[in-house]
């Protein structure tokens, strides 16, 4: 009993996993947040940065013969993603089966192309 992971959400203590995809028309951010309630997830987009914040509190109150245990755990985590050229008023998000999906439509369509920089001797 005492060796079990009392904080059942595996995302805390390490950054949660996220994938960022780019298409011609939008960016798609998918974050794995298993075990969280939708109300514990906060999204903001400001100055070209999408911020995904999560907060969780867990209370375990267990009583058995000659044994009382009360434990409280809380934690929060935040990740930021720099995504420019986004139509802020058209950002959408869904959360289903532990997967947060955020779609950020682009102002100007097309894939970003980096500039090749030559290295001189």
C-alpha cells in the first residue's frame, strides 16, 4: 500500500509529452494529459506563445482497522510553445481520453521555410 504511486497522474515531476505539427493552414499541438479533468487545464496564447498549464490536487483519506492515512498532493506544470503567424481569435481546443488537441490557424498559409546560412572559414 505505501509503495503505490499516490499521485496517479504521470505528467507531474516531468514535462508532459507533446507533439507540434505544422500543415499549410495551421499548427496542431497534441499534449498527453491522462487522468486530468478538463477544468484543471488552462490555455493561453499571447505574443506568439501558446502556454499549456495544468494543476492537480489529490487527497487520499483511507481508514482501516488500526490504520489511518491521509495524504495530500498537489502540483502544477506549464509548457510554452512559440508559434508565430497565428489567427488568435480562431484557436480551438478539445480534450478527449487524456489527449489535449489545440489547433492554431495561420494568418498566412504555407509551411515555414528556414533560410540556409552558409558557414565561412
